[in-house]
């Protein structure tokens, strides 16, 4: 059975996190030559190339496997150090992947009290919910809020509920494109606002409603606050989570374009199959807050 040097594993993690040998060297207060030697030693030991020397450096498939081990070792070491009253390292480092809407509306309520109570260092990676599981697969995070019900190798998966979305628009957009028209005719041609190239909410809603593709202009605003501001400003229609959509409609700031129809996006919490005090507490907190906030899983 191969045994891996702790410092070499930490160096691999630093190279991937920082994106270069030089930045990893600065983070670890060693020379770039020492970083290179440690990575080469791991590669000799595994007989595999672990890091692609690109800009930024990225792990190979073999590197991802070892990176997951490096992160697990770091979590365990952090917990042991904390149990002995040693907080010099700043607490257990917990990289987590989450989609923007979950982060904005409920996820922080789960992890902030946990970080304060357990002395964790949160490292939140924000991506579309259909792609967060890939960060788990890469070994970049310990857990992810995702739409994937299929567990990543070495991970457990738990249904936590669904985010409900409703279509909204500013009054001028409603008057120009939707007033007096069949929604099935208006939605495909009206200008819409997408969060980014991975955002399929608007197009999926339209296809389910009309069985037609969206042909109207699509604007991209890849920031949670900016997205909501763009819809409120009249750039196009968009999908808001249920509570903000209803609140804005009740206050007259936006028009709810279809009061009967919505889009529910099932979410899952995937996490390492590694039982530690901090990771178990993280999973419990995510499940508890999600149960209070999301539509119950079907």
C-alpha cells in the first residue's frame, strides 16, 4: 500500500488552488524549486502525471484522485489540531460548491453559524447547480449543492428539496410583450435575461409551457444582484425564486407573468463519504435549513 507524504499532498493542493507553482511557493513560504520537487516526487511515486503545467495549472484525472486525498487529510488534520486547542492554521478549510440562488437565499444561513461555532474557513465556489457536482468529481470541494442525484464516486447524496422559480418582468416589458397576449405566444419571443451560458431556467420553462424554443433576444448578467437589477430595470423577463418573485409582484415592483405555472428545480447535497465532526455538522446544517426553505422533495 502506497503511503503519501503529507507535505507533498499539501503542495499538490496549493498548486491547484493557487494556479501556479510560483503562487503555491509563496503561499507555503518555500521556493518554486521545492514545489516542483515535491510534485515530481509524487509523480514518480504514482507513475502518473498529476498536474498539467498550464496557466492556470490543472490536475489530471490521476491528480484529481490524489487531490481528494490531500483535501481529506487537510480536513482531518484541521479537526485534530482544533481538538488540541491549536487554531494557528485558521480552522478546518472547507471548500464547498453552491449555486448562486441557493447562496443568496438560504445556504449562508446553514454555513455561517457553523463556521463560527466550529472555527471553519469557508471557501465557497459558485457555479450553476447542474455543474457543481463536477467540482466534487475534480476533488476541488468537500460538498456541493447540485441537481445531480447520481453520487460522484466516493460521495453520498441526499435530496434536500426543490427551488421554486416564477417568471417575472418589469411593467414596461409586460406592457410591450405580454399584455393581452397568450403567454404561450409571448414567452418565446420576448427578450429574456439569463444568468450566464449555463443558465437554462428560462428556456426550460418556455419549452415546458409552449413546446417551442426561445427565439427572442437573450441578455446575460452573471451576478445574482445584477441579474435581479437587470430584470427590475426592464432588460427582459426572468425567473426569480418564489418568495422574491411574489414579494416584488405584491409590492408592484414587478409583474408575475404566470400565476399558475412555476418551475421546480430539485436539489441534492452531495458530500464526501468521510465522517468527521465538522463534515457531519455541515451535512446536518444544510439539511435543516433546506427543509425550512425549499419545497419538500417529492
